[in-house]
């Protein structure tokens, strides 16, 4: 660079002018991109002060120090101003963003927001709820919840329960065989095989409750479904009697349907209990009033006063001996109820298909209570 030109660039007036121009531009930059452009113009490689700095080498040595100090001070001022402005713009941007993105959680919904369809909460299937309720009643008495497979060995489902090979329950009409009639594997037709599994797996005494899904080759109609649910109860201990069974069933009836209700046992036959009985539930709607008062017409029990509920009995000693239990010391009771029937009675559901079809307009009526 020629020395004359160089002397011009480093002149105090020129440096002061470049500095004040730069400071004014920095103060005027309103946004971060503005400021970036300003930085390029006044502190970049081709800025007046960068050029002046490069001219220093062409000056006579005696002038270099003073000119260098002047230029250096100006450039430092510019960089400080840039930094300060940058901090301020960032703060402003942050405050504006926070303002723009603010959500007032206390604000009432506008009419159109209220009308917008919301995602439904759905409902629990009432069968799940009732199965859990029954299980809770029994766990509160010290019972354990037991389970077994739905695809079950014929031996657990029938043989071990004293249901001989020629028993009607084993015929092809009732039972789904998994591959063929000879496979020995079935879809369980009742929850009673869980009794055998529980007795084989647990030390005595055994107190278990077992809700579960069962299968029978029925067509789906208003009163039948090929897939339904039962709950099985079993108690095997020293000195268990039929009175224990009756007291337990009354307790369940009251826990599920209301205090003061009782059950009634009617003699019956099941291969795995001896003696066996059908359990009826006193009608929870009329409490039997329809039997004594001619003016009462009860839709729940159809003027029977009682509602069929399930089967029960004292565990047949043959069943206990089959799993190695000493029947001189131990005895037990068992019972089994259909959960669909329980639910249909409880809520006056007349068509079983409502329980199967999975229409949320049905389940929603029961809410999402656990
Ligand atoms: N398993 C029987 C059925 O499906 C119901 C039943 C009857 C279960 C008597 C029992 C019982 O535990 O003792 O029809």
C-alpha cells in the first residue's frame, strides 16, 4: 500500500468516524440477522478499521504505535458494543417467544372448542369388573387367586374330576377338541380343572378362587355363547363341612348383591362333588316378596323369588384321593358360577350377545370403575 494512502486510512478523524458509524449501526440493529450483517460490515475482514489495521505496516515506524493504539481501541469498542447488543436482542427474543407460547391453563374453553369431539375414555368390560370383585371378596377371606390354561389336558378337565370317559360332558357336542377327538387336548369346558392344578401345586390347606374363560360348542344366541366365564372356588382343609360352604356362599351373595341376602342349596349331581347342589341366590330385587305378596311382580326373578346361580358341593373323596390327599384327615368344598349369568341378573341384561359383541355403547354404561 502506498504510504500516503495508508496515512489517510489511519487518520484520527477517519478512525473516529468509522467507530461512530459502527456504533450507530449496532444500536439500530433490531434483530439477530440485522446484527450479523452489521458485524460483517463494521468488524469484518473488509471493514474500514480492518483495512486501516492492515495499513499500519506501510506507516513510518514513528507513527505506527499511536495509530495502532487508536485503531485497536476503536475495534475493541465496536466488539464490546456488538456483544452487548447481542445479549439484549437475545433477551428480547426469549421474552417474545415466552409471551407468544404462553398457555393460560385457567382459561375457559370457547364454544367451538367445547363442541370439538374429545377422545373417549372408553369403559371396562363389566365381566372384567365382576370377576375382579368376586376375587376381591375371596382374597379378603385369605383365598389365593389361581389360574390354569384355557387349552387344557382332557385329564385335568374330566378324568381327574371323576368325569368318566362315557360321561355326556365329554361328548363331541359339548367340547372343543384342539386337533381331534383323540388329541387329549381340549378348550376347557369349565374352570373346575383349576381345582386339580391348585391341589397338585399347593401344600394343604388350600383356599383358592379362580375366575376364567371357558368354551363349549354352543351357538351364539340370546342365552348361549361358545365362550363364557366362570368363577371356581375351592377350600380343602381339616374339618371342612357343608356348613362352611353355605356360609361362604351367603357371604359372597351379600358382598355382591346386598346385605341380608341368602342362598339356597338344591340337591343335584356333579361327578366331582358328593353331595352336590345347585346354588340359588335369593332375588336381590324383590327379596322373595313376589312369593308371599300377590301384588308384587318381579321382573328380575320372574316371580320365582330365587335366581339360579351355580353348582357346588363337598369335593368328592375320589377326586381328593386322586391327587394324593388323605381323606381321613382332609375334606373340602367347591363351587362354580357362571359370570355372564350373574351379570345378566344383576343388570337385567336380556340378550347375552350384548356381553360378547364389544359395542362400546354397552360397556360405556358401566363406566371405567375398577
Ligand atoms: N363345573 C360345573 C359346570 O361347569 C360347575 C360346578 C359345579 C363347579 C359344582 C363346582 C362344583 O366347583 O362344585 O357346570
